[in-house]
C-alpha cells in the first residue's frame, strides 16, 4: 500500500508514474460534474487516505505499470498488510488525481474532463501528437497550481529558477551537473512546503555544498571518462544535502516519492532530464 496521503506532505506521487495512462483512467469515471458521486468515489477523504476506484486497479492488471522507480524496502511493511502492489499503484494514481485537482467531490474537474475526453476518443497507441501535447500541458498547469500551500511559495518556479541558475556556466559544478540533483530537488521542495523558511538561503546553502564537494574531489585525469567524476561529485553532493535535510527536520520525501515526483516534472515538461540513461539523475531548466 502506498504511504497514506496524510503523510505525503510534499511528494506528488509515489507508486504511480505511468502518467500517459491518466486519460484512460479518468475516462473510466463519470464525465459530468453533476453525476452521482457514489459512482465516482470509494474513499474516506483526501485528508485521511484515498483507496481509489476498483476499475483503476483492474486497468493495471491489463496494462502492467512501471515499477522500476520503486525503492522496495520502504514497502516491506506495507506488503505484509497488502501484497497486491497493483492496488498501491491504483490508489496512488487516484491520490495524484486529487492532488492535481483532476477530480473532486463533485466529479471530474474541467482539467480532468479534458484528459478523460482524450481517453474516450482514442486508445493510447492511436493518440495524436496533439493529444500528447494537451496531456502534458494540462499536467504542467495543474502541477504548477497545486504544488504549493497557503502562505507558501509555489514550488515549480522555485525549482525551475534554481535549475536555471545551477546550469549557468559560472555556477559551481555546472559542467558535470548542469541542473538539480534529486536530493537538491527534495531539499528545495521541502523548504518551500514547510513554509516560514528562507528559501533563498536554502539555495545559497546548496551552492556552498557544491563548492565544498568540488574542493574535496580531485580533478579528473586528462582523458578519463567524465562520467566517473560526475558520479563522484553527485554522490558527495547528495550525501551532504541529505545531512542538511535531516538537520533541518524537513518533511522528508522517500526515495520512491522523489523519483516519482521528478518523473512527473519531466513528463509535464516543467524540467528536463540531462542524462536520461544515467549515470546520475540531474534535472535542468528547459530552454
């Protein structure tokens, strides 16, 4: 079972990352805001935990979901209670739909209906470039609007600005890491979500961490594969940023939640993956 929605303080997703399936899932829900709510929701409430429609779990039985991002140790305890990981994926997809305001107590929102219409019109393998563009645009808009809180700065422009600054030629470590590592994404998002903390000071701390890591590491030998230096630098930065997160008692995202949330940011076109094939994950600002 995915982490209860009440404890996912900052993450957008965890077990579910097949965002291209959202039109198919939403198409299985009532299409008008006035439709009978019992047909739509089988949940307690967004504040106490969401279990999701049975049809969504059944969908993933026919279309096995991507689970490569899941850090299984965090699920060991939950698996003893509910070994059906597909239930977790369906539940997390439902939670994401609520978080992004694609659905609500009255049914599908306008954004949700836009995606559901795509799912009803064409099967996934026959969708057009426009369908995919609309899906990404809607998700980008919903993430940008929803990923913040009362009195808290919006998180998306914060991450985009930091990724852009860290990618500048004169930024520390910009050559091997021209963007944000996942630990840096988590640190900034958790600062913003916590509220009342100077986020700009947090960005300055991350820059200082990078400078320290660069001082610790020896320069790569001429002709050496640059990926090894990139890995060493990323490991050093990630370890130090993890210490900052723990020292600041931030509402920590799990590794699985962080991977899934980063995947959503990339899928929606809000950030881009610098090294899609590895060896490290680095999210940069889009041109």
